C-alpha cells in the first residue's frame, strides 16, 4: 500500500445536470438514470493538498475547465451549455474531496495522455 502524492475530487451529477442531459436531443438516455450516473462518477487528481481548503482553492481555479470537460463528454455544441460559473458547477455536481489518496494496487502507476472520446 502506498500513499500517492495527489489529492482528488469526485463529481457526483445532480438533478440539474440530469435535466440538461435530458434536454439534449442527440443523447439517448433510454437505458440510463440519474442514479446510474451517480454510481460511477468522474474523479480528478490534483497536486497534493494539505487540507480541504487547499482542495477547494484548486477546484475553484480549475472549475471552468473541469465543467467544460464534463459537458463535452455528452455534448460538443457549446451553445447548448450553461454558463460555466462556479455557482452553476456546484448546483450541478456534488463535489466530494479527499486530501489523501492511497494506492492499493500492486502494479506501478502509469500515466497516459488524455484522448477525448468521439461522440460521432
């Protein structure tokens, strides 16, 4: 077991995010519910933080970028996005934080460049 030199936050979609998804005509949600989305959430690693305030400071600094990523996973048309403000972000997601990340896997950590998925 190893402590990883990162902190993290996880984004749990809330009702406003679900309502937005349902408003998108090109997204088929017939086999998914908000509950389903909330069971497997996106997590983001941050540089190590001393306390929760440090995590929140980093989230505030990255809010627009992360919010855009979450929306782009479902819809590339930015004209259909809400304002990417911290207030809307916090209305649309429950943000769970952790200052300590422990690696329980025996394999070495490995990094791969992010590759956006194609929505077509």
